[in-house]
C-alpha cells in the first residue's frame, strides 16, 4: 500500500468513504495547523472536516458532529 492518503475518508463503516485498510495505518489530521483527534470525516479538495462534539450522541447512537471549513492536512502517524 502506498503512502498516498485518499482525498476523502470517514470513520463510519456505513459511509462510502470508509476504508479500513487506511484507518488501520493510524491517520492523523492537521486542521488549520492544529492537530485534531476527534475527526469523524475529512475532505481535502473541498477543505472541510467533520468533528465529533464531545461525547454527545444522537438517538441512533451516532456521534453528533459539526462541519468546519479550512485547510486540511492528513498524514500517517509514525
């Protein structure tokens, strides 16, 4: 597998952008120059991340998220 990360990636297994192979390699996200560890989904080309809001969940048990726009830099942690 190459070190090239996908343009869009999600941690939700029901999403079409979910990729277990990539997620198993420990992907890190830098958003607007700050490390984020609560990213549920990102898109580099559109410039947004979807962050989990605390430990709050909806009635189906999914985390509540907020979508923020800015520069997204995914990388592989070592």
